[in-house]
């Protein structure tokens, strides 16, 4: 037995100096250099080469495991100890850093090598030249080549650099310099140049290069033939590639496995699978086909959607003793992803590890792309962390895939970090990378960032494609910057980039939303002229544009064109038509569309029925909605939660609470327990009604059913409680939901503060803010904006500006909404002349005035009576591409009316109609005033008829003015008759 006593050393055992010094370096890496250099005295000069060798081995091991940061740290430690490896070891380090993909470190190693040895070998120079070319710094590599000792390899590397970045013509020019300096051309030079032209699809140029070298005494070899065969196959000219196979045999060059694999790939690419299989049975073949051959077939089958055949071949490959590699597994994964079997693809991905196949960056990129498209964005972050832990080097495709995933997941910072990492690895972003970046920035509203990305793309001479332009057009349209969006369309034409259907659809949609219907139809006509077929989405946009303008007959003509073009009206088109007819009160036509919807869909499911029921209820057609429900019963379809929730919500909106409770009872009798949406509907309805007891009862029932309120529930309930304008009620329901398990976070507190502030209850909101801060939850932009709104609603202008000052003091950055609310404060208080300071501050922080900003400024000056300044702001607003809303027109028209500028009022009225902005009652009241004062009875009557058609009612003051104007002696009776006929429900006193 061993003694249990601990062995005591008289002197503690010492670690070798190398380990102690390196440990010291790692432990004190952040301390001054003088502290770490003291360890150098522990290394004897006779041992320095030994320790240098240890360091080199450690660095190579780190690089082998793709642990780049540790490799760089170990190199820095080696140099800090003054260790200088032999030249052979330096060259190995250069080669290892370059071949591992950690190219930026090569420059550091090369620089340190020159410091230590004064000069480097030709091999060292060649590795450095290669690294510079890999980073796209071909000019810098060329400069180095002209200054150091070189050989043919050096020149061939420069040729490769030019060709790799799509500049084979520059490489051809460089040949003259190569010959002038006496560097001999060889087969490598020929093959590299030929491949450069082949990569660009310039096969004739590649053939010319080959012939030129043959005339110079350098004959084609197997690599040259394979390069040309691969080029032809990629251009789908497989017959030319097959001809080259015959030429090889004529020149007594024996084709190898690479030759056959390229031809098999070519035949598979054009779908000639039988020809590809025939190559495998060629009698002249004296080698075994390998994993690449089988993987080519597997990948081709997967692209065709033949998943079963691909798996059958995969198993056959294993039976023949050929072990699948990472490419084979990745091809199968891609096939499964394309066929919608993502779960199986994920399972196959994990199976790779169990059989000893390590996934590479392509495997991860493929899976990430599919997860993004499927909306499974949480798993993307996990895969990224897994790649980092495993030390898997990423390429341009990987970085782009992850960047796309992070943008779609709303993780903007991580997405931007991916782009910066891409640049730090000296990877040159391509048009796809920039398109993802531009699209991501546009979707989060960072239009300035998107513009900068587009400029950088052009500065780097990356060809801008229709996808990048489509993204920035979409970004401009979402921001309401239609002039900029149309400018991009013009730019595309100048650059001979044909806009596609997406670009036109986005612009047409944007123009329609801003009531620029004529411009929208102009683009539609241009789109058709360009030969781009308008799809159902575009037709739906145009239909709704005409519908909103009350031009239903023309709108119906849009659908008629669709039928002529052979396009069938889909569910979206027909429901738009149904909504349009209901809005125009043409109920019979709307119900005919409902009938067409039901007959057109051979087997509508419960989701389709629910949509019809919802739209009928929305149009106030409860009886027709009930008939659809009865139809569902006859077809044997079971009602789901949505069916009942839609009906309960509709009855609550109509004030038919007894019927809503009946549906609730029916729901429970069918075994469908109310879900969180049911409870939200009932609680909010009771709160809006003022039946607080009933609302609290449903909240308690919700708790007993096991539902925990979420921030969405909390927001809906508090908004409903705010209708009663009682702070105690709002706080009571808030506290009850907290007791039910609602997690208190910044979102919940912001909802509570915003609800109180919207009612002007700023003292209560301040108390809630204090509670929030006590819990360690810090206020954000939404919190401060809500408080500014609260003071705006309570009329405390100066307090709003105090909140803004606190916002800046706490390091919270304002946004355009913040400044617009401050402007609203000034406008409401009649202090709009102080707005210049706000505008200047806003622009300093990079915010351009938007449509709301101009509307607030315009309203403020109009209310002060400064109609000329208001008109100047209106003109500037129009120049910027913003379309005023009806409220903006009303404010401006009211100002002109007060100033007696009747012509300006009528001009604005005509402009409203031209831009498709629908007038409201206030607009008509002002026009009635204008024409009444002008005693133009015909115009007044036309306005009244138009209002009646639109179901709008004149104000009491307008009716009185009409009576006073036209009810004189001989016209009194006529005026009264006219008014009674038009407005029988109005009591005229």
C-alpha cells in the first residue's frame, strides 16, 4: 500500500523556464512590456534555439486546430522573449500561417523575419507575395516582387493573383515584364492563365493562350486539358469538353480521375445522367472511381429533387467501401433543405459527427441559410458559437449567411460585426454580401448606412446588381423618400441594369400608399412596355389604389385584365374586391364576390373560412357571417379557436355582449377551452365598456386556466382601461397582472408609463419611473419619449424640454420621434418660432426632417397666421417627396381661408384631388363656406351630393350658413327642400 503521508520537498520543484515564462506572459499580457521581458534572463543563450523550436511547434499546433488568436499570442510571446528561430523555422511559420487561412498574420511574421535576419529567402518572399494576392492586394504584391529576389514561382503567383480577382488581361500584360526580366515561362504559367480566362467564361481566350504557349514550345499537359474541360462543362458546352477527351487520347495523354469527374459533372449539370453513367463504364478507364464521382451524382440528384435516389446511391457508395466525405453529406443536406425536410437535414448534420466526418464552413453555411428561410433564427446563433468553439474557418459565403441570419433575427449588432469580421479577415465582400448588408440596414430603418454601403460597393468596383438596388428602393419607400427611390430607378437605367418585377412592385406600392396614383399607373404601363409581367400582387396594389379613390368600376377592370392575361384571381385579390364593395356599400356585389370565393376554392379549410367570417363581421354583415358559419357546419369542418375568437370579438365590438358570452359557452361545450386571445378580447371589451368587475372576473379566470399575461396582453388591457381615464383602474389591472406572473421588464414599464402619459397623468408616470429605477431597470428612448408626450398632453411645454435634457444626461440618444414631439409641444403652445433650435439640433445628430416634421412646422405657422411661411414649408415638403395628409391640407386651407385667400384654398383643393388625398368633413365644410360666400349654389349642391355619396355629414355651422345664404325670399323654400332631401336625419334649426 502507498503511504498516506504527503511528501514534503525541502525546495519546491521548479518548472522549466520556457513554461514559467510563457505562463507569466499569458498571466500578465496586459501589463507593461518591461515586466514580461524580465523573464528573458531565465533563458540561457545556449537554450534559446530549443525554446524557439518549442514555440514554433506550439504555434503550428494552434494553427492546425484553427485556434488563430492563441497562435498569434504565442508568436507575440516568442518575440517578446527575444527568441529568434532558424530561417527554416521562420519559413515554416510563414507557410503555416498562410495555408491555414490566417493570412493577415503572414505580414507580421514576414516583418519580424526581416528584423531578425536582415534578409529572407526566395521561399519567404513567395509566401508573402501569395498572402498579399490572397488578400486582394495584388498591386502591393507586384511592388514587393520588383524589390526582392524572385524566381518563376514568384511571377506565377502574381499571375494567379490577377486571375483570381478576374483580371486575366492584366496577367497577360504582366507576361511581357516576366519575359523581359528573364523569368522562364512554364506549364504552370500557361495553366494558371487558361484557368483565369475559363473562370470568366472566356473559353476562346483560354484556347488562344494554350496555342500561344504551344507555339512557344510548352505543350499541353493533363492539367491544361482538365482546365479546359472544366471550363467547357461549367458553360454547359459538354460536347466540346467530350471532344477534348478524344484530343487527349490522340496526343497520348492518358485521362485521369479528375478528367472523368469533370465530364461526369458536366453531363449531370445538363441532366444527361445516362451519358454520365456511361463514362463510368468506359473500357479505357484503368482506375477506380472515387468519392468525388459518387458525390457528383448525389449532388445532381438532390438538385433535381430526387432525394430517394440520392440516398440509394449514398448507401451504394458505402457498400463499395467508399466512405462519404463532408461534401457528400453537405450535398444530401442541401437536397433535404430544398425539399423542405429541414429537420432531417439537421439530423444528418449531427450524424456526420458520429461517423467521424467533421462539418466544414460549407456545411454550416448551407444549414444556416435554410434555417434563416424557415424562420428558425435562434438556432443560427447557436451554430455560429459552435463554429467558433470548433475553430472552423469561415469564408465569404459563411460570413454572408450568418450576417443574413442575424439581420433576420433582429440582431443588428451581431450582423454588423459579421461584416466587420469579414473585412478584418481581408475577405473582399461581393455583390451578394453587400446586398444582404443593404437589405438588412434598410429593414431596420438605417437608410444612411445602406447608402454608405452602396457607395462603398461602387468604390470597391463591386458590380451593383438588381438585388442591391431593389433593397435600397424598398428602404427609401418605407421611409417615404419616393424621390430618392425613383432616382435609383433612373440610376439603374443609366447603368443598363434592368429593373425587375420586385423593383416596380415596390415603387408602385409606395406611390399608391402616398396617393400618387397617376404616377403608379405610369410605372405600371412602363413595366408592361418593358415586357415584365405584372403579378397578382401588383394588380392587387392597383386595385386597392382605385378602390381607395372610390373608382370601383376602374378597379374591376384591373381584374378583367388579369383574366385576359390568363391570371386567376387569388384569395387576396378577391378579398380586396369584397372589402371594396363593402366600403362602397354595394352589398350585393360584395356578397357575389363571397360566393365566388367559396365556389372558386374547391376545398376551403377552416383558415379560409375564418378569413371570410372576419371580413364579413368587419363590414358589419353579422348575418352573412353566421351563414358562413352554418355552411362550415354542413361541410363537417370543426371550428377552431380562431373561429370563436373572431365571432366573440365581432359581437363585443357591436355591443352584443350577451351573444359574445353565448359563443363563449358554446366554445366550452365543444371542449375548446378559451385561449389567451379569447381572454384578452373579453377583458379589454369589459374594460372599454366600464364593467370593471366583469373584466377582473375574466382576468381571474385566465389565471385559473394557467395563462400568464405577456407584455402584449398587458398592453391591450391597459389601452382598454385608459378609455375610462382612471389612473387607479390602470394601476389596479397592472398590479393584478404582475401577481399573475407578468415579468416586470422595460417593455412592461414603458407600456404603463406610456398609457399614463397619453392621458396627461405625468405625476403618476413619474412615480412608476421611480419604481422602475429602484428595481435596477434603466429608462430608454421609449420611456423618455413617453414622458415628453405626457407633458405635451398636459400642456407643460417647458417640462417636456426638461425631460429631453435628462434624456441626454443619461446617455440615451433621441430619435426623430423625440424631436417631432418637442416640435408638437411648441406648435400647440404657439411657440413655433422657437423651432429652428430643434431643427438644428436634430440635423446635427444626423436626422433629416420627415413628413411628420414638416406637418408640425406647417401647422404651427398656419395657426399663428403666417400662411406664407406655412406655404413655403408645404412647397419644401413636396420637393422632398412627402405627400401631406388630409389634416395637413385642412390646416393650410383654414389658414388661407382666415386670410381671405380663397384662390389658394381652391388651388389646394384641386391639388388634393389630383394627388388622390381623400377629403374629410372638415375639408368639405371649408369649401361649403367658400362657395356659400360666393353665392354659388351649384357648387354647394355638388359638394353636398358628394358628401352624401361618401356617407359624410356637414357640420351644423355649414348647414346654417347654407340656410342663411340661400334662404332669402324667393330661395328660402328651395334651400330648405334641398337640405331636407339630402339630410333628413339632420335637425335644422
